[in-house]
């Protein structure tokens, strides 16, 4: 029997066979409490539609050409832990089942499932998802209401965590703060809000670049790192004219000594829960605090300029990335002040460092960057005609970065099962393992 709550269970069907998708849709259309909100033909499309619709239930085929169901399940559950995923497969292989459960699937049914079995499983897991939502968000009402008083899926009501983007260079003076301030503004929208963090706790310049002043700083959040909520966070952040919220560094260098790496990590993770994008500007030194930021970052925007000292430091950083056990996909490599007259091109850099330059920002021949810094007006909000070449590079960078973060990770072929990495401590550069 259907539940009496009156709230429909939203379902996404992911299967590469059109007939299967249609059969499931026809089967479920007669259930008054179940609604198929979308159907995907591929695993990658399924990941995209899951982000868009936040369904309560996903019926996921295990074998698809571009991305298998297990990889897609892993992606979706990271973004929406409330969504319940039912894996469907013609093979009742124990290895498939084990890997599906490990990826976050809630159940595993052999294709084709009977109508009664499928419907009862959907209802059972929808209720489990609502209970999980209530646990994750204490005080959540028994039914979530959208605009106009319409019921909305619990998975849609549960707010996913934002993306942390750290702008870094192992050499100072290459343009990290310029990039971080403009990137935060470009990523920000009413639907997906951004916060900019000055992670250079001693000598940060974000306030200067944005012409901001505030009696509050990183210290105020660090002191309450274990009890941060929306009210506390918003009382400390300062609002920029672009709509971006900003967390400023310590007002004096010596005060930054009071902040430790654990506090920095806790503050950044708390901001992730409040904003779609957390953009962090960092100093050149590899301190414990900077490493803590790297640990929780989704992307490290690694910035260089086309000169030998900067490239030498970048080479060393890439070597350290291996020691830190970071994958290549974590880094977004950017060339700033690109200029053919210097004798070092992006192609030369790629050949030398064996890493792809993901985006380029041209050299500013018009003085637009220096003018924007001295006026405290970001390039994307100032004289666009004068800043046109650099601005176009920033726009291209933001779009590529956003697309890369939204794209699913590389798919995994579902056979054979991969050997799991044994649990252990990742190597650290400084101090004892943490």
C-alpha cells in the first residue's frame, strides 16, 4: 500500500536501453505516490540529471557504455547522500553486489525485477531516505514544502556540500590574489553563492584588492571552529558589492599565530556547508595550514608565470603532490601573464613539466590589472574594454574550471574488481602524521 503522507516519491531511471526505460516508466505511472521525473541514457547523463532533479530514488543499470552504474553511484552519493540508489543488473554476481554496496547503493535487484518487488523496494527505500534526511538535518519537518506550498523531494531539500577551490603558487608575486578575487565573483550567482577566503593569514591582500574593511576576521571563526553555524559564519563574513561574502585574514601578522591547522580546516569545511563555491587564496609557503586547506580542496588552481624561477618551483610542487598522495585530477594548472615575447610558451611548459596547461591568462599590456588593484575594483567589475584580453582569459578559466568540477570522474570498467588500498596514514611534509 502507498504511504499516506501525500508526498510523491521522485524517481530517476538510468539505463542505456530505451525499451527498459519505457517499461519502467509505464510500470510506475500507475502508482499514485511515485513519479518518474527524468530518464538518462548514460551514466554520465545520470550524474548530471541527479544533480538537477535531486530524486528520492534512482534506478541504475550497472553496465553502460560511457560510465558504469557503480561509478555513477559513487559520484551521486557523494553529492546527495539522501538519494537512494537501486542497482539493476542481469547478473546476480556477488562481486557486483559487494561493489555496488561499497559505492553507496541501497539495494541490488536482478533484471527484470517483478513489478511488486520493484515498487515495494522503492517505497521502502524512500522512507529510509526520509529518515536519513531527518538524521542529517535535525528538526527537518515530516514533509518538505516548495514554492506555492508544493511538496518537494527530500533529496532536493537536502543541501549538498559546496566545492572548495584553492588558488596557489609556490612562488609569490605571480597573481594568485588577482585570480582568486575575480574567480570568486565569476563563480558567484544567486543560485550558487560563493565565499572568498583569504588564507594568507599573516599578510593577506584580499581586503586591499576588494577595498574592504571589517572588524571581524578569520580569528573570530577559528576561535569557535567546533561550533560554527550559519548565524555565526554570516556575522563574521563581510559582503562585497559583487554579492560575494569574504572572510578576511588576521588584522595583524602576530595574531595569526593563534590559528592552527585544525581550526583552518574546520572553518573551510564549515563554509563548504553554507556556500556552493569556497575560493581560498593562499600564500606561497607550504605551512601546515596551507596543507590542511589542500587536503579538503576539490581543486587546486596552480598558478605559474612563464619564467624559469616560477617554473622551477612548480616542478618541485608537482613532485610534492605525489608525496602528498594527490591525484592529477586535483590540480588545475594555469599560466598567467602568457606572452610569446618571453621565449617560453604554454607548449614549452607542457613539454618540460609533463602537465597540461588547462588555461592561460595573457600578459596585461594596458595596465588594467595594476589599475584594478590600486582602485580596489576587480577586473570583472571595472573598465571591461581596457581589461578585455585579461578578462577573456579569466572568463575562459572560470568556465573550464566549472565544467571540470561538474563533470563526472573517469569511469571504471566494472570487471574485475579493483584491489582496495589498505588503510594507512598519508605521508606528510612537516611534523608528525595527522
